[in-house]
C-alpha cells in the first residue's frame, strides 16, 4: 500500500494560529484589566487595625461596584483612598476600615463607647476585650473620647475593629464616599482564613 505524503502546514496556517493566540491573550489581558479597574480587586492587609476580623497577610476581594448602585451601610468593611500631602508631595494610601457612622448622623465617643445620635451603638464585630469595660480606657480603645461630629451628606465615619491600633476617622475625621474604592466581601487568602465579610 502506497503511503500518501503528508502535506507540510503552510506558512499562512502558522500565521493564522499565531494571530488567534495573540487575540486570545490580548482579550484576556483587556478583560482582566477592565474587571480589576471597575468590578473587583484583591487587596493585601498590611497592619493590625482590623484584627480580629482581618489579620496581616490576609488578602481580600473588594467589590468596586457596591457603591455605584447603592450607599454604604453601617458595618460594611471598606477600602478607601487616604490622600495626604506635605506641601510638594501627594500620597495615596489604601486603608481598610469599618463603616460606623452614616451621612447626616451625629457621632461621638464616650469612654470607648460609640454613640450615634446620642444612642450607644451595638458593635458585635468588635473583639470581646474591646466591648468589655476596662479600667484603662486608653488600652481598651486607644482614643476613649471623641467630641460630637456631624457627618456630612456625602461622608461616612470609619473606624478599625482593633481600636487601640487603628488610625481612622477618630483622628482624621469623616471620609468622602467618593474616596471609597469598594466593599470588602471575602477573605481569599490564606486558606485557613477564608470567610465572607
């Protein structure tokens, strides 16, 4: 039986396959960039300000669409852009905190207890040691007293769960909702810490 010679692939077929792969790769990069820019992004937790909810080295997914179609709610964990300037240099830092006060509310802190419109706030997300009265308020919450602040119409008041270790609205005031990157929805790494927020 005579064997038929195998026709070598033409150069045109090779270029066609190369173009197809290039199109697939470019499409994947464009889709990933659009998703990261507008929909969801991973953030790395660098400090202790949200312990025991989040720990250093945790990675969270942040839904960037949350507040395009809705408003922040009390208890949401959010990433926001903290902008600072020393005259010549403007610095952007992504911080993660919990929404405590909402637009139009009057918030103050008395002996480590947060009051909203003169009513003590129940904060089940706080570690038990920060919810129990202690003789040393500075140890318990870092900033035991904050004067009454009226939160602006487009602002929220953000505080970290680890009160003695958190740099937050108690120091720098309410934050514009426009500076919120998105709502943290799930811890994705490390595996032992995977949980929804």
